[in-house]
C-alpha cells in the first residue's frame, strides 16, 4: 500500500507509479467517489467523445482533416467503449 503526505494546504501528490497504474497522463483528470467507512475510490476521468464531431470531419463540415490513422484510432476507441 502506498502512503502519501498531506501538505499544510490539504493537498497530496500522487506518485508516478500510481498515475501510470490509472493510465493518467499530464493534463488529464482524476475522479474520486466517496465510499462508506471513510474510503475513496479513485479512477481516471474519461471524457465521452461526441460522435457528431467525428462525422463532421468525414462530411467535410469542419476545417480539420483527419488522417487515416486518426480515423482508425477513433473507430477502435469507439468499439472499445472509450468514446
């Protein structure tokens, strides 16, 4: 079990191995759920993608052009339930 020190401001810093375990990258968010008995559940916040934005790129309704790799990535993420 990992223990963390609480600063005078009431803040903690998660260690790199914990962030890697959660799959968190710089700039991403973490969600906390309050559980009974004073426990917290921690998980990576996964924003839901908007499929309309993806279709807008395909329909040439945006200025952004997707590469085939980006399209394949979006499809794979969608099938995996990540978007």
